[in-house]
């Protein structure tokens, strides 16, 4: 029995995540009152139902709602009902843009500004965020990107012979900010920088000549060897600890050259080790 709870900030993509799970054969229920969650779980865990994949979408509308939800989650844990919780996060400015595009107001904004509602919700949601086993930052994701991310985590066919963990390798530029869902962050700004080569500047680390430029250094080669050794040590520890989604951030200044190169190397290495790996170049197309 697979039981997935999807939650997060309003406007961060919960509906898209639920649709992705539904496409994968999950029985999906959205906005179930917290008082019914335990009964809902018991219905599938203890009955003779032939439904073995269930997803539950939860929105937070106020503090009382959250207190009831927290109590329900604690009950699920004490009853040994195993479940995954996905928390969708997003930058404030992106959330504001999304609400303006849809011409809707934030559910907690009332007569105030959208940004005020987002701030209130962040305070309410913070304990639930810490409770979640997977945090996905949707700030730079299109709906199809989120769908692919969810599919990579729960696609049984891709993971039949893989360890029970999904690894997301994300390249990014420090000047655009850290990925807020990163578990590990590696700064590669000390590596040779193709930006100062005018022929290479408009390209990205996906180009073979940029890749060759970055790796044509003993420092780069030594770093990659040590990075892979660290992966070999850390990832089994995360698996033993029960972590199901690991986000590795690789950052350089602009997120176009060095970070993309090392992220590609990391993806190829981890994929070759048999892990289920997702790769995303967050800032490669930005100026």
C-alpha cells in the first residue's frame, strides 16, 4: 500500500502534483478535512480494497486546521500507517506572480495584499514542512517539470532494480540564490571559468567544448574524484536513514558553465551506479 500526502504553499503546484499522481494510477482525494484523514487511511490499510496507491492533497487554511492535521499525522505514525509527505515550496515573488496571472487572491490574504497572505501561510506551514520527507522547490518549474519530478520519484517501472531513493541533481547560479530544497550544496566557483572565453561564454556546460575547458585542469579532475567518493559514502547513509528524495545542488556564479558541467558528470556517475536520478539546470538559460 502506497499512501502519499501532498501539501505545501498555496499556489506552489499541488494540483499539478495530484494530477501527475493520478496519471500514474493513484486514487486521489483533494482537500479532505483533517478529522477524516485517519478514517480514510484505515479504509485502505485495513479493508480488502483492491486500491493499493492513494494520494491525498492537503491545503492549510488556518491554525485550527493545522492543529487538527498535525494530530491526524501523529495518529498515522502511532498506528504504523506508512506514508510519504511531499511538501511543495516556492519563492514569494513567484507565488505573487502566479496569483496575479490567475487573478485570484491568496486564501489567507482577506482584504490585505497577496504577499501578506503568503507570509501568514509560511508561519503556519513551517512545522509541516519539517515533518515532510520530500521538499520540492517549484519556483523555476513549469507544470510539465513538476510532473516529471513526481513521476521520477514514484515511477515503479524505473525503480524496480534501483535503491529506494530518488536523487535530483540541480545546477544553479549563486547570484540567483540557493535552491531552497537542496540537501547538499557544492560550490564549484574555484574551477576554471569559461565565461572569460568569448567563444564559450554564450554556451553552457552541455556543450562539449565548455565541458572540456572546465575539466582541462588537475584541480577539476581531483575535485570530481573526491566528489564521487563523497557520493559513495553519503548516499548509502541517507538510504539507511530512510531518506527517499535527495537534492544535490551544484553552484557556480551564473549557473551556466561550471555548475552544469559538474552536474552532468554527477548525473552520469550516479545513474551508472543504478540510482534513480533526475537532472535539472535551473539557471542555464538565464543571462
